[in-house]
C-alpha cells in the first residue's frame, strides 16, 4: 500500500458515495445504511433575473446558481424544481445510463457538497457508481472533474451491478436492475462484470408511466397535478371532481408541466400497478380485490384488472421482457458460470418495487432455465435496500479496510493523469 493511500484507512475515512441514475442521484457517507440525500436527476434552467434586486435568492442560496455567461439560473432539488416558475425548462444530465450534460451535472454536485455534505470536497475520498456499459471517455472525464475541480484526495469508480451484488453479499450474481429508463441484466463473476453478456431493454418506470397516462386519458381521467389545485371538494366515487384551480405564473414551460405530471403518474403506478405471478389472464385478474386511488383534483375510483394489464408490459414484450433479458444474459456466459449466476439472481432498482415483480421474474426464469438448475432470487424486502442497492454496496465497499489500497490517490493522478481510471477501476 502506498503511503499516499494510508490516509484513508480505518474508521475516520469519511469517504463519500455517489450513485447517479436517471431518476435521482443518491449521495451520502460510506458506512451508513442509506444515502444522506436523493436529488432528482433533472435541473430547472430558467432565465436570470433582469435586475440586481430580483436576484436575491441567487445570492443567498446555494440551491440556485447563476451563470453570468449564459444568463441562466439553475434550480436543483425537489424544493426548488417543484415550484412553478415562468420560462423554467426541466433538463436532465443523464442519457442511456451515463452522464451526458456535464455542466448540469456539476451544478448538482456543487449543490450536494454545499447543502448535503456541507463540507469541502478535499476532505473526502469519493466512490462513484457507473453503468456497466459506461465508455472510456466518460470515465476519464469524471476522474478529471473530481480531481481538477473538486480536488478530492482519492477517487474510485465501480460498476453499479457489482455494487448491487456486493450489497447482497455476493461476488458472483446475475443483477437484474429495473430503473426509470431501462431494465438490464448484468452478469457479475468474482466482482467483475462479464461485459460481453450485458443485455438491456428500454422498458422501465418511464415506459410504465407512459402506459398509465395513455390508459387514464383514454378513460377521460383529468391528470391535473397537485400544483394546479388550490382546493377541492369531497365527492362520491366516480363523481365529477369539484376543485378550484390555483393562480399560476404565466409562461410555464411544457417540459416543467410534463415533469410534474410524471410525478403524479409515478405515484399512481407505484400505488396501483401489480404484476401477476403468471402471464396476464383477465379471469384471474378480475378475481383479485380492486385498489382505490384518489387523484389530486379529488376524483377517485377503484382499479381492477387494468392494474395487472398495464404492469404486464414489463414481462410480455418479446424479446425485451425481464425474464427473457435475464435468461439471454446467462446464455451468453461460459457454461461453467451459468449455474452460479442462476443460483444468485439479485433484483434491484426502483421499478422492481412493483408488487409481484420478483415473483414473476422467478417464475419466468424457472421456465427458461435448464431443468437441473437451482434458482435463487435475492430481492431485499425493504424498499430502501431495493432502490438504493448500488449505493449501499458502495457504502460497504468504501469502508472495508482491504479496499483502502485500491483508491486512485491525488498523487497517482498527478503522476499519471486521468488514464489511471482504466488501469485501477475495472
């Protein structure tokens, strides 16, 4: 172990773990059970205030930063994004599981240090998770950013599938991760991703939100988000809602209104949708008790078999269904590791919190796996562990004594540059 890295051993390490995804960025201290904060992966971008007096909130608050060169204001985190503002566009810094807009990403990291960590970056080694298909250019750019702009003392980058397996106590596992924009099956063997067998599909939480929106609009349910509602009357089920709309600023952008409607749809799908253990059957679905849901405008009704039909799309789309992805991925691995992958299938990602998801995946895989296979599903019962699997794995890894010699130290970065990440972070 080099003397430069000895600093990070022991309990006083104070390492930070960042886990970026399409829905949110999870950030917190290693050794803790849950992230300290979950920051949405979108940024509000609005015009800057035309005169100095109007710009007080920029000067007094780190949640909002202003760039003079482009005269934009940036709004970070739920409290600021969810406020209706004229001309504020909602933009994301993620694309295909990777960081794409680095300027916006930096705004969120600035906010995380100022408001969440409330400490200077140079005091904390940083471990970042990354998509299993992240590209070299992106990895080097992140390494450079953390050392050059934030002056971190040490840095490390780990595939999120490896971390999710690690959180479940596995070095070898098939990690099925279903998040906002995609579902992926990633085989991990002895702590390394078998990249030739990574399979992914665009069916995730956002796809379900779109399905829900189409269904609810078809049956003429008004999807007015809560920001539009000033007050509402209690009405009988299926009665026309009676509500008063709130006075709103002019020129609300379509991207912001779409974002707020998406939050409503996400709440609906997480509370109402359910996955059947067997392929959708109208007769079976109609016998299961209905679930009641009230929309922000006061309209409410019971939802029955459609709850299962909407969720079915995650599994019945050949060849993109979750079970098919998983079996395809295992089939692309060497024969001698397939049994051990089937023996630990780790289910992670916010979209897998849909009731019945792990059970259905288990059933679909059992039908596809060879007859002598011992199949074991590992899905944490708690929603926190399932949503934050990769972050929790990073929290464990960054606090292990034997890991401390793995960091890329600032000294190594100065000597060898950003290419160190390819050498030290597999």
